[in-house]
């Protein structure tokens, strides 16, 4: 089923998103990859605040390539989500409501998603140039010294994703293997 949602991604919207749904996101999302996740986790462990409010927000596992002249962002494809699994349950406990990446998630993350009512979307790997066209505004908000792995605030319009794991733990990857 095709659905259009606007951020912030609150719990009442999440419960209506089911595995396999095609979703088009409009609003603010944040990019954060491995190095940024480690920094956020370390900050939380030290009792520090995160550089943005995680509650009801979506994190896109992406590190953009440099923008070409006349563009606001370069290629903006997803990275492998499982690399963030170590840090994800803590962010879910703090209210993170959605994640965008590619590939499967670990059992601990899925259990935390069910407990905290969150959703995992996949974006098409290899389509970073096309996905970048949905990104209308970009600004670095934290960890600028990390370069492309800095945290970016992105304003997106009709950003295309698929619900891979819904808030009930239904998993597109498991369903696909059962069909094969």
C-alpha cells in the first residue's frame, strides 16, 4: 500500500505503517552513520545531551558524497543499517521513531523496535543520485569534523522508502525468505 507521511513521526502514525508499505516521507530527517552514532552513544554515556532531539524523529543511515556545483547535496544513498545496531536500542529508548537504511537488522534492534514502537524503512541501494533529488535543504548540525559522516538535518519531499520492519516486528526480509 502507498502512504504519504510528514515528520515528525509520532506513534499514532507508526502504528498505521505495515511491512511492505511504500512510504513517501516529507519533512525533516537526520543523517547519521557509524562515527556519528558512536559519538552520540559516547555523549549519552557521559551524561551529555544529543545534538538534536531524537524523539519522534527519523535517522537516515547515509553519508552524502560532496555536492557538485549547483547542487545542495551529492549522491545520498543508504548505508548498511546493521553497522548501527550496537547503538540503536539506546536511541529507540529515547524516542527515535524511524530509521532508514539498507539490509537487515539484528534481533536486539527488532525487539527494541517492538518495545518502543518504531519502524525501519529501507531505501534503494545504488539509487543515491535519484534519492538526492528528494532532498531539498541540507545543513550540518553536529560533528562537522567527521566530513560526510557529520550529522545533517535534511528537509525531504516525497522521499521514497519501504517499510522493512514494522512496529510489531513483522520483517520483510523474513517474509521474503519464506516465499522463496
